[in-house]
C-alpha cells in the first residue's frame, strides 16, 4: 500500500495530466521551494511552482506524465516518469517546433508532517529535450577506438 505522500504526489501528477493546476499545488506549502535543476531555476513559492507547471503545459499542450514509478522514502518521495508531448507553444522563450519530446524525469519531493510538499526538485536531460525539439543539432556519433 502506497503512503499518503506517494498518493499526494501521484494525485498532483494526475492533476497535471488533466490540466487542473489548482489541484497540482493543493498539497504544496505556501513557501514551497522547488528547483528545476536542468534549467538552474529555483521557484520559491507555491504560486511560482504552479506557473512553472503551467508553462510546461503551454509549451506542450498534449503532454502527459506517463510510466510513473514512485519510491516511498517516508517524508521523501522519488518519482521516475516519462514526459511526452508535442511542442506546440512557446517554451522557455523558444518558439514552438511542432516536434515531439519523450523525456525521462526524476523528481524528488520532501513532505512535512502534515503531508504538504515543502521542497522538491526535478532532473532531466536538457540536451536531449532541445535536440528532440530541433533547437540543437545532435553531436556526431563517436568512432570506436
């Protein structure tokens, strides 16, 4: 049986897939600190985090969190998942390319005793994302020595 914290994070991911952004942050502390490590971007409030999640949805209107796996570590929950979607909107100041992305994410979230998310962060390969979207040219394959 999954813990309350796992269920809270799972519900937030399901809410994101439905584009129910108030529900995404329903169990986040007002002073939530969340870091998008790939972009070196730290969000210091629940509202900033909600705006960040909305920006992903604006850049990829059909995006979904799929293939989720949750690891229960008490007051910490680790989520591994795939983010998939079509870049049909502006994202991070970059124009839409109409190309698809499929990208593995790792998210680590810390919960307080009341079950509110107080801090967290995500990790993903920004190079792969930008290459899939056509903003970067893939590096040439290396030759075996």
